[in-house]
C-alpha cells in the first residue's frame, strides 16, 4: 500500500516570483514622499531651504542609476553587486506592506506567515530570488578588489566551454561537480528583520520572549528573545563550501557544508577519473573555498524575568557574516533569530544519548541601551534641549530627575549626575593616561535609599553593572581564567569591572567585602586597567569605568561618639581614590521627617513621584540623551581658572592642617583631591554645553566636595536650626571654607559680596532674607562689610588665622 501523499500548502515557485516582484518594485515610504515632493514648487524660484537640502542629498551619480534610486532593495542589491555591501536585510514590515497592497489584486501567498514559521527554508528561497534580480556591477572588479572574483570569472568561462562541448556531443546537462554551488557564488548574507509589534493582541507572539518561554513549538520559527550577553567568543572563520582539486584530471570539486561536522572528500568523483578508473586524489584548495565569520554568544535571562527561587537560564546564539562583533558582554539585547536544534558531537553525543541541544541562528540584533556615542538626537529633542538650556536651570532639572521617587539628597543627586557625565580623559604624549571618570562613595545609615540610587544609576547608564560586596570575589570583579568549551583553550572571562568598561559599576555593601578582594579595585579606580598573570596568560585588560560604591559605617549606624575615621573604617589608599565621599545620616527632625513621610505615602498611593516645583522631570531615556550630548564636549581650563584652582587647593591644604589639629580630619587632601575638583568642574562645563571651564564651575565643584565633607560632622545645632538666616549663614560659611567667591589672592575670611549674593539668590532665597541675614550676623560680630559694601570679612576667621600663624 502506497503512502498517502499530502500536497504542499504553499507553492514555492509562486512565492519566489512574488519575492522577485517585491525586490524589483518595492519603494520605501521615504522614497515615495521624496517622489511626491519633487513635483512641488512652493517658492516659485526654487530658493526654499527645505527643498535645497533634498536637492543636495541627491548626488549626480543617482541620475545614472535611474529608477534604482527610488527602489529600496534594488539600490541595496546594486551596492552588493558593486562590492560595497555584504549584507542584505529584508525588513518584514516592508514585505507585510507589499503583501497587503498586492493581496487585493492577486491571490494571497501568505508570505509573512510562511517566513515566520519556516524561516530557515525561506532564506534559501529568498536568496534564489535575489540571485535572479541581482543587477550587473557598474565597475569591473580587478584582482586588487577580490581574488575570488577573478577565480570565479575564469571558472565560469571554463564551465561555459564544458557546457558547449557536452551540449554538442550528447545534448545533456553538465555534471553536477562542474556547476558552482549557490553558496559559493553569493557574495552576500541574507537576513530577515522581524516585524515591529504593535499593541494588538494578535501580534502578541511577535514580542520579545524570555529565554525560559522559548518552547519546542518555536522550532524553525523566527522568534525574538531578550536577554543580557554574558559571553562572546572570538570571531573565527566557519567553512561554507570546500573546494578540492584533483591531481589526475584537474577537475574542481565543491562540497557544501551545512552541518557542524563533515567528512572531507578523498577520491575524485568526476567522470574522467571514473572512466579511466584512476581514483585521483583530491587536495583541499583553501583559497577557492568560501568561509563566513562566525561568533558564538551566550545570553542570559534578565533579572526581572527570573521567577523566585529559580536560576537564570542561558541560550546560545550563532552569529554569521555582518552580525558578528555587534554584541559585547554586558549588553542588553533583543535578538531575532531562527530557533533550531543541533545534535551533540564527539563524547558529548555518547553521554547525551537521544538529547539534542538548541541554539538561535541570529538574524537581527537590537541594542536596548546604546552607548553614548551611538545615540542620535532627533531635531525635536534638540529644539527642546535648546529651550531648556536658555532657562539656566538645567543643572537643577536634571539632578531632580535622578531617582525622583527618592526624597531629598539634593547634593548627592547632583554628584551622581556629574558622575554620569564625567570629566575628560587625557592621554599625554609619552603614553601616561589621566582618568576622567568620577568615583563616588555613599556611606550612610540603613534605610536612606543608597541601594535605590545605585539601581537607578545602573538603569540610566548604557553599560551599568550592579553587584554587591558579599556576593563578589576579587576574581568575579576583575577576570577569571577558564577553559573555552568551544575551542578547549584557556581564555579570560571578564568580571563585573570589565563588563562595565565605558560605563558604570555600582558596588553595594562595599564595607562587607574582604580586604583581599577590595584591593583588586585599587588599580581599576586610578589606572583603569586590570593586570592579569594567571595560567600562562599575562595581559592587561581595560576597565574604564566609574565606580559608585555604597557602604554602611563600622557598626551599621553612624556613631557620633567616635571619630569619623573609625566610623568609616576604609583604608586611606581606597578613600583617596574617591573624588566625592558622602555621609548620609538619618537624624530625627520633625520638619524633614514629616516631608519624607508625605513623599513616601504619596508614592505608594499614586505609584508615581509627587510633582516637582518646576514641573519638569525627565525619564531615564531622556537623561541618557542629555548626558550623551554633554559628553560630546571636551572642555579645557583657561589660565585664570587654573590660577583660581591653585589658590583654592592651597586653602584646602591649610584647612586640612587645622582639622588635623582639632581631630576633625577624616580624609587627606591630596593631589587626587585637586584632580577630583578638576573633573567635577569639567563635568559642570560639559553640562553647560561649552568647551571652557569658568570659575563658577570650580566654585560648584568645591561646594560639592565641601558639602560631602561637612556632612560628616554631626553638628546638632546646625541640623536643628532651619531658619532662612541660619541656612544663609551656613551657605556663606561653606563658601568661605571652600574658597568660593574669594577676593584677590584668596586671603581667608574675605569674600566678594556681589558673588555671594548671586549664589545665595540662586539657591532660592529672597533679597530681603539675604539682607536680614547679613545684618543679623553683623550685629553678632560674626562678619562685617567693607569696601563700601562690596566685601564681606569674617571677624572670627581672621582672628583664628592670626592665632594659628602665631602658634606655628
């Protein structure tokens, strides 16, 4: 009894003809819009700026190509024929639009549904359609362009002669070994770009899947999987077609390779060798073979996709051709590909038995968080940026947008914003490198939202890695040596700091790390490299990362009865590498506690942060765009600002000497402190979108450094007094201590009253409150105004300086 035959549900010949028609006639929407605009003549004299740009965008060479300039895919194929492009990407959104337009006129071929269900087979069908419509090259290739082109030209001429001889003698087709395999003649790789899902429930299956949601029913289908890349192998050549030459008859034999393993041919299968029974030996011709770049990527589930109590699952991704080198470890990606099984080979096959492994044949890769250099700003975004920039409140708006659900911490958020922007990394002529990345440490009591701030920064930064001190070892932070399962070689596996290269590494529970593991970070924080000498591998890895660390004081909470150094309990070598060190104390205060409680309850009730006073709060994606634009500037320090910074540094060293005498010092003011102020000033200049640092930038950087230090002194009187006069006094006192708004050569205790007034009013105080505070403290003999009301002199500060000078 014969087996029951079932007719195919689709006609492949008709679908191939439809693909050919699609490639030849599809116009992109932008090309159609340009075609319609060509017929418009609004200005009458052709001087309109909008249409001049369009005229400039069309080069003269386009007129030679005629209609191909309007046809998206014919222009793409012309570039393939001219060897300027090696990848053909078929956008399924375009094919869907073509199919909807053609379905009303002709029969429904179900092109999209067929491709998504059986994508691997349709790559071959679409490639045949591309071969049929591939235009001839506009220039003749020479051997300098590609040796394979010359070899193939000679082969095709030889094959034509063979075909003529055999056609004249027997009228038969040439033997199969004299015909080139299609994989050898195609000078491109064809990939499908998936459809963009809309909100319709019918398109729910097009949305990105978690790794654990990929099932057996998806085998052979075109699916999209979301995950984070954990391992990326080296790029190696994978053979597609092997070419052999016979030592007896001189025939060229081709062997297409489609599986992981293959057996090389040994005996020549040509008719001449069979007739003469010579059994000619075949020699592999590597130059005439076809290889494709190959890279294996391991992706892992996102943390929010893993159910409670489970471990993240992994999936192997195979990238070929133009898709290699597009993924780096640590990238969050959506990969569209064909889910396929692959049998185990070698000893694994014996152990696995009937089991098979699965992998995803990558077709398209979409990065979730692009690097700052790759972010392209749209015109409406740039216009809005320019409008907000003119308000002068951009620094306040952006710092307020850092974790808006968290109450307070205004100066901490400003420091984190400047850390995202960073300073300018410099390389001196002799190869010495001065880092521009800013390192910040947040130390504070439990429950002051340190970890939430770290999580938010990880979300904003394009390459953000979050790790904890207790869950990380020195090897896990730097690099580990392990055996590669593919090549069986010893390779380096990058840790958290390597994954965060050109990004941010957030380390929580910094104080819980072992001392041995913590010393691994020292080199990263200053030299920004990781030196490895393990298992015969001696190398230096780049770790150009900003480190944001969060830690608790020694006994969990800050103890005001012991010195700040004992509370912090971190080595001085590590503390000096942090540009800014904040201590966030949880001290009871009726007003601030009430505001905090209202804020927290509002967030829980409305699932959103309260409205800001200015009404402008940016989303993380918008903050990333602002930071990307700011990082494109490289500000320099002019001479007068440099002199001002030198004077400020000298005053900071004198202040540290006095603090050491009064047992108040918790960290040393070293040249690293000066570099930290310089980096903060450059970040502030970048935020103003200028290429020059001004003294106001230095003043704000000094204020941040001073505020971070002043927060370590648990001055109860200062914390409880919240009147405007007291706040203005502490603000001016901070400016006097940091050297901001100093007059002339920086004599201590003498400030420029006009600049002091500007800074106080910029903080939101009124002119009346400022005048009242000046008069109130002048009556108390704390300061006095001189120089016809242009200077402010601290009376007590001057006396202390004289006493100190006499003591020395």
